[in-house]
């Protein structure tokens, strides 16, 4: 849908402007996010376990979360035959 079209346009624009790679991070529990990243051609590069926290529990301890890292290389120079 619209999210995939918008994300694809952002990636294409970044590559047109000379970016070598784009990457994204998401919560592994957010299936819709990582499925969208895969749909537009990003590949899962890493799964960091309990690497980040945003909230604390009732005792003031951090609630650690996992992170997926996705990336896509700009390989357009290979597609043109350069």
C-alpha cells in the first residue's frame, strides 16, 4: 500500500543522491514493520538482543528490548554495467 510506495520512494531518492546504503531498525515484535522492510528489498543484517530501553518498570529498572537491523545497498552501478 501507501507505506511501501512511500518507503520505496525514500530509498530510491537516497540512492539517486549518492547514498551507498540505507538501513532501518525496528522492534522484532512489530511484524508489520519488518515485513514492510523486507517487501521493499531490505535484508535483515542483525538481531540485537536486549540492546535498548525506552521505559522503566515499576521498580525503576530498564525494560530492555530487542532490535532488528535491516539494510539495502545501492547496487545501481552494477545494474547499469559500470
